[in-house]
């Protein structure tokens, strides 16, 4: 692989981590969704590049799913849901932006240390891809735990899932990548849009998870 | 291609799921659900007679044979219980026929997903199956659409998704470790190929992979501190689903974990997963045992008891060796049978009394003797009193540990005793206290419950030699 090819792959994977960071400090739902669309778009580019470099045409399918489904359909649908539910207000963070960013930096450092240390044998591209992918996964987890709003938790989960797709495409020749990305898309489409938001709306007139927390299973 | 028994185990639930989604009339579909589950169970029994060939996608060995038979058996008995359970739910209007159609289709989908996870010879396919099982149970947990059910389903969805996401990352890492040795493509994910070559895999990568897999599938097993979804999901979903969750789905996740443990065992340089599993198991046992004391909801209480028992099982498999593995396997079987029997009883109790709150249920043995004594027998079994099967398996776990790491038994026995105290403390008034709540006779089907309890009792007194040799083979396989 030429060094240019490597650099471009590196650029895309790095941009994905950057986009994850951008999600960390968004305080409006619409803005968060826009950044998520960007995140998915970068993923699509990255996957398409991997498909080209590895000469694996089936990965183009994964790239297409990322572009059409994750970067366009899901954000648009969530936009409409937010509008219909009238919840386009600020997102409540559990902890402040500064602390969240610091934690994010720590997580990225952690994933670099872990992944680069355990994969000296693997080829450079796969190594770095894995390290970036783990960063994106951990940042996705961070988004999920620092947000109270159901929609932003879902966005966090979807960004986490993007990290997994990055890892799966980085592992050269991995079978079932397309199937797995389809399975994930089904998971997201099924639950998130179809059922939960509508049911939560139906019952609570809110998609704030804190509203759910009132209903502990064990009150007398 | 002829359809062999392995394919049939998948096809029967898949086809019946489609059928049940279309057919109207809950009485018919409930019966059909039972028939489909029975057919799957009988097919799984045929695996002992005619050995189908394993391929690149499907695999059959001694280990998953045990799991498959247990899964299809409890799946069948639960479908019988479910038929009488939903009859009551329709009458009280908690579920509508449209929801029931969905419920039955999902039930068969769940059976399909669990069977697929058990016989998949491909770690990617196994992951997809576990994801599918999670998805179907999330939908079923939320089926009552009450506040609590929605909260439980949401929590389960979020935590379950994070769990399976971590498991996928671990799976990818395993592939990365395998690629330099077995080459690119499908071989890098085929279970039988992986085990054969695992000795040459990069140990550092395998270690990291196992940590992710343990956290990921461990969430689904319900190990503390990743258990938060489990009590809610058990308490708020329909009771047949609680029975299947406790009795089967936790086992399926454990099975995935055991598979990867076997792979690591082949590689002599990689970490031994044992100590990690022993630690998480012990934490789960003691934590869940302490949590039993403050339960107010009867289904939640037994959910915590499930965490405790999964802890014991993971502990036993973590200790490893033929005897501990045998004990773990036996305990897993006994726990599945007993816990689902308990949920069968609890489901009818909650229907008769119209509540799940322990404080509002009392004097069951006086008002509904069959139900009350059935539940009491189940509780006696689950806390591990002789002569029932769980006593024997717990005794085996403790005695095999005592020979190798005596100080660990202190914690284990402590946890078991604390749990015994907690369960008896809570269940006492429910059984023998002043009769409270409605005292209508239960329109229950006692057959599934007493079948399970009968099997557990029999196992406590006499284990058939066939079963013993079978389990011994599996225990050897697990290393």
C-alpha cells in the first residue's frame, strides 16, 4: 500500500474521532443530529476508501448504507420526530462540557495506549484503524452516559456503532461486515424510530429519560 | 440438499413465527405456539439418534447439544404455561389480540435466535443471533406499555445494545488475531478453524478481545456490575418472558462466553480467563444475595436470585477442571428448570392476586394450596436445600472449590447462605402469613411447573448414568 493511500485512510479515521468530539459539546438536539449526519458521512467516506484500497467491492454496500441510511434517512427522520414532539430545546448534560471533553481526551489516550501496544504484529493501517475505532466506541459510550435525553442517547449509540463499522472494515477481509452493518441498521431503525420514541411520547409527553426514571419499579 | 435436524431446529421456529404473525385468533395461535415448540424439542432430541454433519455455518458438538436440548425443552414447557397465562391477560384486558399475535411471533423468533446462537459455527453469526434475541426480548418486555414496562424496556435496550456492541468489538479483535494465521475471509470467523489454530494467535490481542467479550456477553449474562437491566426486564415483562429470560437467554450468553474461554484455553500464552470469571461470579453472588433483602416486588426478587445463580455458574466455569465444569453445567441445568418453574408459579400468583407486591400477597398455602406449595417447593429448591438438584450442584461447586482454593469457598458459601436467608425472609409471609388479596382459585396449568420441579427433585436423588457421562464429556471439552 502506498503511503498516500495510508494517509488518506488515516485522515478519514481521524476525522471520525474528531466528529465524535464535536458531538460531545453540542447542546442543542438539532445541532447534535447535524453532527451525527457528518459523522456518518465521514464513516461512509472512510469505508468507501477501505473498499477501494482493499479491493473489496462488497464494502461499497456498507459505505452506501452508511451514507443513505445513517447520514440522510435517520437524521431526517429524527429531525421530524423532534419537531413533531416539540422538544427542540437544549440538551441537559449530566456533567459540564469541560469535564466531558477532558474525559473524552482521556478515553482516546487510553484506547491508543491499549490498541497500539497489543497490535505490534498487525499491519499499520489496521492497527491505527482499530485504535481510532476504539476511541469512537468509547466516546459514543461517554455521550450515552452524559446525556439524559433519550434522543441524544440514541445518537450516542449510533456513533458508537459507527466506530464498530470502522473497526470491522479496517480488519482486512473480514467476512459478514455487510451483514453486520445491516443487522445494526435494523436494530436502530426498528427500535429507535418505530417503537420507543412513539411509545414514550404516548405515555409521558416527553422523551427525557429522567421522566422515565420517576417510575422506579419498586415504589410502594 | 436434504433438511437435517440442525436446519429443522431453525426452520420450525422461523416458519411458525411467520405463521403466527399472520393467523388471527389467540386460542388457535397459542396452541400452534405450543405445537411448534414441541416439534422443535422433539427435533432436538433426535440429535442424539442421528448425528447431522457440521458445516461452515452450523456446528454440533457435545457442548451445544446440552444447551440445545435444555433450551428447546424449557421453550416448550414455557409455551404451555404461556397459553394459560395469556388467557387470563386477555380476560383482564391487559393484552389485546393484536398484541398477542405479535407476542407469539416474537416468542418463536426468540426461540429461533437462541437456537441459532447455540448452533452457529461462526462467531459473527453467533453475534447476530444474540443481537436478534436481545431485540425480540426488548420488544416483549415493553409489551404491556405501562410506565414501568417502558422504562424497563428502554434500560434493557440501552444496556443490552452497549453490551452487544462491546461483544462485536471483541469479535472483530478475535478475527484480527486469527487473520495472520488462518488467512483472510470466512475461515477467520469459523469456530472450529479458530480453535484448531488458536495456539498460534497473538496472545496480547486475544487478551484484549476476551476482556471486551467478557464485558459484552457478561452484560447479557447479568453479571454484576453489568446487571442493571435484568431485574427491571424480569419484573415488568410478561411472566413467560421472565421465565425464558432467566431460564434460557442468560444461558445462551454464557454459552458464547464459554466458547471464547475454550479458545483462549488453547493458547498457552494468553491470560487464563478463569480468575476474571471467578471474580465477577463471586461479586455477582454476594451482591445479589445482599440485594434480596430489600425486595418488595416478587418477580424482581427472583430476578436477583437469577443474578446470584448465574454468578455461581460463572464462578464454577471460571474455576475450570472436570469436576467444577461438571458442577457448573449441572447447576446451570438445575437453575434453568427451577427458576422457570418458579416464574410459572409467580405468574399465576400475580394473576390471582392482581399484584406483584410482596406486601400485598399473603397466606398463599391457605388460599391456593397447589400454587402456594408449588412455589414453596421451588423456593426450597432454589435456595439449595437437600434433597433437590440445586443442593447437589451447589455442593459439587463448593466441594470442588474447597479442594483447590479453600478461602474462595468462604465467600461463595457466605453468599449462598445470605441469599437463603433473604429469600426465606421475604417468602415466609407470602406463604404462611395472614391471607391477603384476592382468594379466587387460579385457572392455572400446573403441569409445566410440577414437571420441572419433579425433574429437579429426581436429579437431586438420582442422576441417570447417561446424563452423568454426557456431562462429563462436556466438562472435559471445556477444559
